[in-house]
């Protein structure tokens, strides 16, 4: 079947069908009020976005890159919460010595005792609470097929039957 010709809109009699003639322009924008309303709403959103952006983007952002330069100073000014391994030696030398001779030599004090920067700065300001061995030790030593076979592991329930790990092992020199 031959394709039907698309209908053509006949220009009103006596009017030259010039696309730019005032009549033609009026005709083309006839009934476009809804589009103008849409454009106004879109423009309002763009203005709102620009105002919000101005209000919430912090000063300096973008000066050197996708970050705020002042953030570096703020982070550097924070008080460290960990004291570091060397800090404990001055006052707990016996434990440091004992630990260095056993399998926990490479386990940092604060890995078990938690962050103690405040205590190391001033021991009387913060007295550390001792870790509870039955909860602490299995976090590293509970048997798990995902751990390397060479890492010492126990099934704590059958290994100690609920008794505290430090009944038999010394936390700082655990090798029996
Ligand atoms: C400036 C000396 C000093 C430094 C440094 C220090 N401690 Fe202490 N620590 C003490 C003193 C003194 C006590 C006893 C506090 C008390 O009994 O009130 C203590 C107590 C403790 C206790 C509690 C002992 C108990 O019997 O309850 C733990 C745990 C401890 N320190 C761990 C650490 C660790 C880990 C570090 C390193 C991050 C450290 N300390 C750094 C002086 C120090
Ligand atoms: C593997 C975990 C672990 C590490 C590493 C560790 N501790 Fe402990 N520490 C413990 C546990 C658990 C206790 C509590 C022992 C108990 O309940 O008898 C303890 C007790 C203590 C005590 C109280 C006194 C005592 O001898 O029981 C001090 C002080 C202490 N630790 C300091 C240190 C310091 C200093 C280091 C680093 C040189 C360190 N600990 C490393 C687990 C650890
Ligand atoms: C932060 C992890 C961690 C915690 C917590 C921890 N250990 Fe260990 N433990 C280790 C590491 C690492 C080794 C050394 C493993 C190696 O040599 O391959 C080790 C070694 C040991 C060994 C020696 C095993 C052997 O045959 O050589 C014993 C026993 C032991 N730990 C008991 C304990 C006890 C008891 C506690 C609780 C007081 C404890 N561990 C808490 C990490 C931990
Ligand atoms: C009744 C005493 C006793 C208690 C309580 C105890 N153990 Fe043991 N543990 C032993 C003996 C004995 C050995 C074997 C001697 C050795 O290899 O050092 C051992 C060995 C280990 C080993 C080394 C295993 C290996 O394959 O090399 C780890 C790790 C261990 N114990 C962790 C723990 C943990 C964690 C707890 C607490 C949940 C605990 N133990 C409680 C007596 C005990």
C-alpha cells in the first residue's frame, strides 16, 4: 500500500507562508504558555541550587582540588588517642621485657588495652580498665577456617571449657 502523504497545513488565504512573518511566529508560539511556565520553574530550580551551593560549600573548597585546605590543619591539630608502643616502656618496663621474649612480641600493647594516649600522658588522669581475657583472646585466636593454618587457633569452648584464658596463660608471655 503506498504511504499516505503527510497532511500539510495550508496557510490562510492571502498570507505568504514566510516562517518569519509576524503571523507565522504568532502561530508557532500559540498555546505555548505551559512551556513558558515550565521554563520559569526550571530557572527557579537553577537559581535555588546556586543559592544553596553558595550557602553550604565551605570556604576554600576547590582552591587546590576537590577538598578544603583548612581540613589538613584541623586534622593535624587533633590530640592523638594512641600513645604508640615506645610510650609504655618508660613506666611498664617489666611487662615490655616479658612480652618481647614471647610470641606476643609483635602485638602492640594498645592492640589489647585499647587507645591509652591520655593514660600515657598522665597516668593519674586515666586508670585503664583491664581487658577481660575470655572476650579478648578469642577475637584473635578463635579457630576459623578462613585464618592461615600457621596461626595458633583454639576452639575456646573445648580448649578451656569457659575458664579464663589467663588462668593458665600469661597475657604478656602466653607460651606455656
Ligand atoms: C608515665 C608513666 C606511664 C606510662 C607512660 C604508661 N603507664 Fe600505665 N600505669 C602507670 C601507673 C603509675 C599506673 C598505676 C595507676 C593506678 O594504679 O592508678 C598504670 C596502670 C596501667 C594499667 C592498669 C594496671 C592495673 O593493675 O589495673 C594498664 C593496663 C596500663 N597502665 C597500661 C599502659 C599502657 C598499655 C601504656 C602505653 C600505652 C602505659 N600504661 C603507659 C604509668 C604509666
Ligand atoms: C595479647 C594482649 C595483650 C597485650 C599485647 C598486652 N597486654 Fe597487658 N594485659 C592483657 C590482659 C588480658 C591483662 C589482664 C590480665 C589478668 O586479668 O590477669 C593485662 C594486664 C596488664 C597490666 C596489669 C598488671 C598485670 O601484669 O596484670 C598492665 C600494667 C599491662 N597489662 C600493661 C601492658 C603493657 C605495657 C603492654 C605492652 C608492653 C601490654 N600490657 C600488652 C593483655 C595484653
Ligand atoms: C591482637 C591479636 C591477639 C590477641 C588479642 C591475642 N593474641 Fe595471642 N597471639 C597473637 C599473635 C600475632 C601471635 C603469634 C602468632 C605466630 O607466631 O604466628 C600469638 C601467639 C599466641 C600464643 C602462642 C601460640 C604458639 O603455639 O606459639 C598463645 C598461647 C597465645 N597467643 C595466647 C593468647 C592469649 C591467652 C590471649 C589473651 C590474653 C591472646 N593470645 C590474645 C595475637 C593475639
Ligand atoms: C586450663 C588451662 C588453659 C586455659 C584456661 C586456656 N589454655 Fe590455651 N593452652 C593450654 C595448654 C596446656 C596449651 C598447649 C601448650 C602450648 O602449646 O603452649 C595451650 C595452647 C594454646 C594456644 C596455642 C595453640 C596452638 O595451636 O599452638 C592458644 C592460641 C591458646 N592456648 C589460647 C587460649 C585461649 C584463647 C584461651 C581462653 C579462651 C585459653 N587458651 C585458655 C592451656 C589452657
